[in-house]
C-alpha cells in the first residue's frame, strides 16, 4: 500500500467487551499487523451517563488476554478542546449553525433550546465498500442533523470524524450496522476538509436463530468465555473464522498465521453464526498443541471443583461394569489394575493400556474410570491415575472392588 495503514479500536465503555466487538477489533488488528500499520485504541466515552471505568478496564483486559495490542490509547472525553475548535470553524464557515429548538418537539435532545446542526447540502453520497461494493445514499432524508448539544458537547458522528481525521485513520473496518452512519460521516468529512478513509463493513455475528447475537443466546462477553476456561488462542482462532474465510480447508491457526493469511477481500457478506460447539472443538485442537505439562495444568484447573476431586466418589454398583460385561468381570479387571498400580511402574499408563487392549478396552477402562471418579463423564482413566496419584487411586480401586464384592454376597 502506498500509505501507512492506520486503524482504530473505537469501543464505547458502556458494557463489557462483547464477542462482536472483539471480532471487529481482531480484524482491524490482523489487517494492520499484516501491513505494518498503526493501531489507535480510542475509548469513545462521550456518553457520560453510561460510560464506566470498569467497562473500559474490562475491554482493555479482554484485549490483553486475547493478545490483541495497540500502539496508542486515547479517550474522547479528554479531547474536548479539539472538537470545540472544529465546531467553531464549522459555525464560522456556515457548514453548521446554532438551531433554536422547540422544547416540546425536540425531546431527543434533552429538551435543549439550542443545539448545533449540520447544514445538509442534500446530495447523493456514494462510496466504495471493500466488502459490499458500491453503496449510494440520498442524504436529503437526513435533514439538518444535530452534531453537538453545544460547543462542549459533541455527538458521536461529529466526534468520530474529527478523531479519524486528526489520527490519520486510513481504513475503517466495522460492523455492517454502521453502514447507515457512513453518509452522515462523509458529509462531515467533506465539511472539515478531511480525506475519506477506506471502508469495510463486516457481517454481524448471529445467534443460532440468525438474529443478532445477544444475551438470550447465551454468554456474549469475552470475559465469560475466559472464565469458562477457553484458551485465548482458541477464541482468537474462532473469532477470525466468523465472517472471514481463508479460502482453504485449514481451520486451526496461530495468531501469526492469521496475520499472514488475513485479506479484506475474503471477508464474507453473510452473517456469521456463533456456535459454541465449534468453539469447543477449536479449543480442543489448540489444547493438543500445548506441551504435556501445560495440558495437565489446564485439565487440573478445569476439574478442580468436580465432586470426585473434592471428596470420595459414591459408587452405583450397576454403573461399574461396561455394557454386556458382568460385575464379576469388572471386579476381576479392577483387581488386575490394582495390582499394576501397586507395583508403581513409571509407565503404568502404558502397562494398563496393553492389558486393556488384550481383553477389550471398554471392559477395563470403563470400570477403572468409574471407580476413580464415580462419574460417567470424566477425563480418561489414565489421566485420572496421574492426577489422583498412586495412594488415592489404589484406595478408590479398592473401594470399587469392595462394592462389587458386597453386591455379589447380597445377591
């Protein structure tokens, strides 16, 4: 590209970092990094009533967790003098004017008697969108829209245009719900003499019912998925595939690979469906890429609150045997496993697996896993052996054998 790429992260701190916002920021990040560009984080906190420091912190922490960094940080609330200068110039130039408002009909403006309105030239506005092609609007229907409540209180459309111009933003990658904002912003750009950035409006993230992703579809904040134990690498990988396709069968990417592969021309037009089952699969694939000690650490963290980790499992004798296997066979296999574990060989997992392969994996591994966990769904029994350790494993195997013996006696 002939000019240095500059993009912006412009979240509003009125809520926690949303999955959709994170995906948009990721696309900006990948694009800027691929082209050696600059990233400006701009906290758009002009909504003084709804903007909260804790939300801004959540956004910053979420990006840090995802590994998405930026070069500069600024807040719109700290740029008041800059906006005031441009507003005054527009008033002086006649591209904006003080408008006396009717309190009764102008409720949306906080019942103000005076606001600053943009003098609409009432023209057709046409722009090329990288994703959607040529888009044209008749701005007459926008009328003379409000751009500030006063010289000290700029509104969204005005502030973002001034910021983009002052910061030298070259590319604006944002959700398709901002398409309708573009004509207003282009008119303001022209009024202040700003150059037009390249626009790319990306598809929204949708729930399974194809409506815009919201809390009724489940968790929507990045922090909620972090708390669930997902890897940040997996979340980045999955978010990148929501609305973008590399054009190959490859689905598992590192951040470095995504940066190399990312291309605005491969952003899709259709809405992207958020599927947590697919995210779970991506997460498992990324776990496989981790060193064994890190995998074990993650597993321990994920099961630390399971009942079988904090207390002795309560066994249902009817659950111990595998399918058509008998309770007597289950007892025999557990005694064999107990014998192997008691010898304490360093390759106990390999020894148990060799035995299981000779007599049927399910016949050995199912009663072993149930004896160690008391659960029908748990990590595999070899992993449970490693986690519980020799002493605790032997105690639980012995307990299962006793339960089976007592059942045989009572029958």
